[in-house]
C-alpha cells in the first residue's frame, strides 16, 4: 500500500506535468495557424480537462475517503 504522503507527491507531480502539457498545447494551437477564434473551442476543452484533473487530484489525495 502506498503511503498518503507518497501518493500526494506523485499525484502532484503528474498533475503538474499534465497541466503544463495541456497549457502548452493550447497556447501553441492558438499562437499558430488557428488564431484566437480558431483555438477558442480547444481552450474550452483544455480548461475543462484541467479542471477535471485538478478535481481528481483533490479527490484522490486531499478529500477523506469513506473507508
């Protein structure tokens, strides 16, 4: 079984890298060929994905489990 501290550290690192990747991807699409109006749907999707990743981090590490 993984300790809570180890779980929190690895989840934080993984979530951080996911957020950096998605932000970089969204920024490069917007700055590149699509422009702001073309990249806006992707930004909406990217922000939704990032919110879900942050909620999952909170749910798995911070919130008290029912067990």
